[in-house]
C-alpha cells in the first residue's frame, strides 16, 4: 500500500510541467558544448555610442528571448481561457510600433530628436495594441469565432494598417534616448529588454498572486458552463485575456522599433506569433486551454530563442532557418506531449519500484 | 441454470497511484441472465466495467468470453469481442445526429448511404419505442433520450454481453419500464446483461443475480431470491444498516407560520419556457419540486438562481426587493445552486479538489481578494472532513474522484459560501445508498440550523423523507402544492397525473 502511494521521485519529476523546457534547455546546451564551446563566449566591447556592453550568443538569447517571453505571458492567458491562439501578435506589434514612430517623428520622414515625450508614445501604442486585442477578444468572446480564425483578420490586415498609419514612409528616428528601450542604458552593459522583461515578469507574478486571474482563466478554459454558474462572466474573462495580450504586444512592438530606430512594415516581428505559440506549447501547456504554468511558458520562450540563436551560430542560411527549426520543434513538442510524458514517467516508475514490489510480495 | 457462462473474470487487480481500485475480483455472467453489480461509490464497479471494456488495462487477472481467454486493450476490441456498454455519463457525440451516433465507428465500407442509415436507425428506434427523429441533433434531445439512444446503439451492435452502467439514473418511471421490457427481451435472446444501478427497487424488479463489491474487493455473488434488501444494503456498506428507517424520525415538523420568508418570487418565468409562477420559501424550510422528467423542475430552480434568462414581476429576498439576472446576483444574496448535470455544470474537471471547493466563495469575495494557499487548504480540508470526501489529497484533480465524491465536493463548494437558501437539483443522482442517506441527513440538519433548502429528486420517497412541502410540476407548469397529510406517494402521483389534490 505504502510503496504504491509513494511515487518514484524521478517519475514524479517528469510529471512536472517545467521539466520540459528545462530538459530542452539542457539538450541544446549539451549540443552546443559538443559542437563548439566558443558559442558560450561573452565579451565586453564598446558599442557605437562608446559604452562598454556585453556581447555574445547568450546575451543575444536573453535580449531577443525577452521579447518572446513578454508575448508568451499574454499568449498563455489567451490559450488557457479560450483554448485557442492569437496569430495576429506580430501584425499588432507592427501597428504598435508604427504608432510610436508616428508620434515621435511628428509626421516627418526622419527625426534626430523626438517630437513628443517617449512615455506618451508608449502609452498611446499600448492603447492602440489593446484596442486591437479588444477587437480580437470581442470576435472570440462575444461572437464566439474560433480564436485562430478571428485573429486571422488582424493577421492579414495588421501590417497594412501599420503602413497606413505612417503613409508607408520608412521613418528613421536617431534620438539616442529613444534607442534605450531596445538597446542599452548608458553605463549598463546588459540589454534593456532584459530589464523590461523582468519588470513584466514581476508584474505578472504579482497579478497572479494578488488577484484571482489564474483561477478564473483556468476555470473558464476548462468548463465555461460551470464557471458561469459559479458567478463568473466567461465572456468578460476571455475578452480580458485578449486585452492583456494586447498590452504585452505593445511592449514588444515598442522594443522592436526602439531597437531598430526605423520601421519596415513587412519585416518587423515577422513569424513572431509562431514562436510565441511554440513557447506556450514548449512550456507544456495544453493548446486546447485549461490549466497553465506561466514560468514554464516564459522559460519556453527563452528556449525557442536559444534554438534560433544556435541555428544562426551554425551559419544556417536565414531562408533555411524555419525548416531546421521545424525539425527541432517537432521533436520538442512530441516529447512534451502528455502521452509521451506519461509513458516516460511510467518507464521510470517501472524501473525502480520493480525492486520495491518484489520485496513487498 | 446450466453452465452457460458467457463471461468470466478472475483474479482482477487494478491500482491507481494511491488507490488499489480492484483486488482479486472475480465475476461470472451467464447467458440470458441479468446480473446486478452493486457497491458503494468507490467500491470498484466503474473500474471493473472499464477494465472489462478496455478503457483501463488491468494489472493482473484473466478475462474469458465463452471459455476463451481474451485480451481487451481498447473499447474497440471490447466491441469486437461482443461487449457493448452504455455508460453512466453519456459518452456520445452531442454534435452529431441520432442516427450518426448509433452507427458511428461501425461502418463496414468507406461509403455511407445517409438515407439508408437514417431509415435503419428509424426502424431501430421505433422497435425500441424511442420517439426521436434519426436526423435530430443529439444535443437537442433530453438527457433521457440521449441515454436511450446510447442503449439503442449498444443493442444494435450484435452483443453477447451488454453492460448498463447506471442507465436509469436519468430516466423517468415510464422510460425505465420501457428499458426493463427491452432488457427482458434481450435476456430471452440469450444476451448476458450486467446492470449497474443504485436503485434497489430496480435490481429486485429485473435482476437474477447480484454481485456485491466493497472497497475494491469481492463480497460475494448471490441469487436474488436469497438476498433480502436489508442484507444487500448491509453487505454493500459492510455494516448493519437501519439508517433508512431512522431518518424519518428526524424530520422536524416545520411550522410555516412562525418563520419569515427568505425568498419570494412573483410571476417568475424563464427563457426555458416555464409558465410564470409564484414561489416562496421560509427560513428553515425544506421544500421540493416534483414532477416527471421534463416537467420543468430544473427550469424552475434555474430561474430562481438566474442560471437561465429569467423574468419576474417581483423578487424579494428577506423582504427586500431585489433583481436576480445572473448567477452572481443570486450568490451575493446568499443563494446557492447545485446543478443537475454534475459533469457539465458542476465540476471543473482539471482543477484540484481544493480549487473546486473554494471557487464559488472566491468568486463571491471578488477578483482582487484571493485566499492564501494556506486558507484554501484549510477550507478544503474542513469540507473534506465534514462531508467525508474520499480523495488522495486536496490537490487531486476532481475528475479522478468517483461520482459521489465529486458531488460532495460541489456540495462543499456551496456550503462554504454559507448560503441562506440552498437549491439542490438531483444531488443524489448516480450515487450510492450510503451517501444518499448522508446527504438527506445533512439537508435536514442544515434546515434545523435555519437554512432554507429546495430539494429535487427523481426518487419520490427521498423527497417525502426530506421535504415538508412539495410543488408539483406538469408540462412546465405548477399544478399543485402538497403539505402535511398530502405528502404521500399516491397523492403525488395523482397530482402529477392531473386528478386528486390541488
């Protein structure tokens, strides 16, 4: 009886969701160690502004992975509540970025000094992205359209809208203050997006800790009818997750344009929606909704970026990159499927209690 | 009976993490026999059925059909071996038509003749006396009809062993009679039927033999005439039982004049099409809605709770005029509602017992005031103990609990909100005798502490035992109110039928 109740610790470990992204992280690291240890080199060098900054593949993972991680936060909530994903986050990020450029450039083609306070530009871009999120949310929660179909509208139209906001001009803003959010704070060698992501994580942690968002979202995602009979408003909750995702998208859009200083409507944040969805999946969250694990999603986002950077380091051609990524992703997602995890943990359980039950009998 | 064993199970073991669900269980079914499988919740009935139908794989033991040992690894293999099942919870596809559900997964060729299929389904349904169009979408049928369709599907598959897992829990009396007739027909054709139910009357009405399980172990196999009811119940519970007789004495006479009304409605109606009715319940009163299935019992209480879109001239709670438009309004006013369909409306399957217990209170307290983990555990443990819920831990997902224990969790969820007025819609459906008595006793105890309770049950004797006033529904209309001396089986039947007491 007792041996039955006590689970093998290794088997129990495999049931933990966060093990999947950790395992993927370790695998990639081992691969890189075997391939070329210079992958891990981090150097301190001066950037164009003359400040000493850290550079290297790992820094690049942290830097770019932070954008993905911020998106993964919102994507996790949408997935959990609605049982579907928002594929328009890339397009919406461009809209958000375009709004920022429009406000800061004051309608000019280029600006050495920003025409409006940066914080105002940020707040307006948040509103714009949240409005896009609200549109998606309304389609999904009120009109009950499947999330992927509903967000297909914004996915298709988003980049055109973004171009229209700035009359398709490719604006350049060279104000060093504007570049801070996407590059470095003078005197600090760690990329700013890392700090922005940290702030987002802390806020998310606080929201999940000090409100019932987690419980409500999961309840609605698992059983909408029951949730309603327990006093929840599923429509409002689903809608809310899309608006929150909009906020995450705004932050990412802002970082993107700050990093580049210019905007290219058809290239910025391209395919980022797929990476964000993969991050959620790699975190072991069911894409059909229900229970979620936020830290696992966030870690998943960094692992996806780690993979991308590894492939770049292997000098895989940019055009061939998605194909390589797909292969790795298939392996990761299959490994993280509950069915495979169950059988893996079952394998471990069989291996060691074999002695225990032998002793008991 | 000669030795015509169609199905033999021996030495079956099955365990789940933390639970030994079956230990050395044996079972024997003969041709043309209706064999009741009895036991409390968690006794292992459902697990045994699932092992037999390939849903779970057994840890040890043998299954043989007509003398040949078979390995059953999937429901499909069970079907091919001639074992058909109708489950307790309807497991058909609600979005398909009735005919599609009957023939789903059974096509021989690649092509389907829809007309032929619908025609065949129509003939089958007619022969079973089920009144439903083959092309109707299953979800639009009542639960009872869905259940009947599931049975029709099983019957149509040329089965040697038919398992009926709680088929009658959502059927009304006339439908049950139809089913019994069907079972007897099949029995004559030599089909062995395993019948799992909690209704003792039904066991004694149709069965030939009874096998009793308790705590995952076999208690014994008995011929029906050799096992009186009292002994059956005591074998299931593992103790002598006189609770059933006791409970009647505990009913306190409720004096309607002294108590003030807790909830009053005037001209209450809902989008589900019940006729406007007036309703009042007083402090400490237990009343009930009775009537045939589909008569509007559930719709009435759903209207009270705001679960369906409801309209009314006036609603008062404790004398104050209020408006109840959605469930949260009712909850804030101290009304709680345990829904009829546990799986669809009651549980949040993937969430833990703890989260399921705190949910309603948590929603009531508000978005920005979550309970600490320690407090959640305290609440959950309080009700696990109070209601004697059998669960491995507070963090076990509720879906892995047995039906009765799930029901107790939902009950605990609402008791935790400390309601003034508790509505229980079929709280004892599909759960065992012991738990039924526990719930009935609890209702009476709560009422004596001042809570008002509306109790709905398909079993009239259960309502007679608990309620001091019964509202009789017919065709979505209130047709009578029974109190005092009128609370008898015959009086209820008369009122439902349309004659007698008004």
